[in-house]
C-alpha cells in the first residue's frame, strides 16, 4: 500500500532491456496523480544468481512487481517469492503470448530480446537517426529531398525532439526553422517527395517555453524580442501564412507531448503513403 508520503515501490524485472516494462508501467502510473512510483528497474535478468539480487531488493522494499521473463524456472521462482512475502506480481507479456498461441496454434520460440534482433528494420532506424542528426535545425538543406518528413516551425515548437522520435521509428526526418525576415531555403519550397509538416503553437505557449529556456541558460529575459508578445504573435502569423502558401500540413503542438506530436505526424505520413500513386 502507498505510504503516508504518497509513494510506492515499483519493481520492473526483465530478461531484456526493460523498455516494454517501463513504457507500460509509466503509462499506467500516470493515471494516479496522487501517488508516485519509486522505480526499481532490473534489465537482463537471465540467471538464478541475477534473480537472487532482485528478490533481495523486492523483499527489502515491497511493492508492485511487473516482469517480462521467458525462462519458466525464473518466472516460477519470482512468482513464488512474491506470494511468500505477499506482494502482487504480474507478467506483462504472458497473457498476450497465451492469446497469440491460442489463435495461431503454435508455441513461442522463447527467444529472449527477439524484438531487438539486428534485422533490416533495425538498420533502417540507424540510417534514419544518422540522417536526422545531420539535417537538424536547417543543416544540409541540399539533402532535404531525401527525407521522408520535413518539419518546419518557429523556435521552440519541438522540431528537434520530434524529429529524433520519428527517426527512432525509422522515418528519415529533417527540420528547418522558420524565422521572420530570413528567406526559407529554396530547396524547402521545391520539395516533391517528403511530407512537409508545419508545427505551430499559441503565442502564449511559445512565450512560456522560451522563458523557461532563457532561465535555464541564465539569459536576460527582458531585453529580447524572443519573448515579446507582439513579436511572437507576428512570428506565429508569419509561419502560418508561409505554410498556407506552400500547402504544408499544419499541426498544432500547443497541448501535445512529443510522443503525441510524433504520432500525429506518423498518421499524416502513413495516410500520404497510402494515397500516393505507385511510382
């Protein structure tokens, strides 16, 4: 049970990287605003000796135990220990695997970390990351035609983190800042292959983000048009007019997280690929 300090221990035990566990656990924990999980992450647990250390820590700090283990002996030992010390435990992938087995009529291969195999999809993500890093913040505009997606927008519209997130999904992404008074690269205006998405936000949101940025840099907040309300409002209007002129897709990121923005861009990209006539 949560303590009077409104926290609880959350043990995440994986025989691989633990990414799946962390994602699921945080998605659920986010629904409980009044309690905070203290995460204990144990990746690459593949032997009885490694499990011993995990069990000791669970006993020392009891809490919810979530796991993704394929080795049956490890699973049995973990579950038995949790029952012994009266803490809840749950396999995150177990029920899903049982559903797959029932539908497909085939047993699993039992390969640990199978989703991280170095296949063509993996190298596609690496290529996308390399491309995205080289084409961040308007760099190497001569290579924009090679992108899958090009993000444009004024400063602090989350272009770079969204680009990196998309690259991790295998989408080659470039981003180009839109600055009033500075002409956009002519390469951007003549693109035919990539999807161009213009990210925009309300002036109020941009000012808030920019103020936080200046504070983190120790810069003077009062002497810069960077956070002047009228100047920022003009920036937003400039970017929207430019986007309308070139028929770029518009995406409001005012209330979106990076993940939500990336998901919206991926939907636009998928829809465009589906509707595009074959070469």
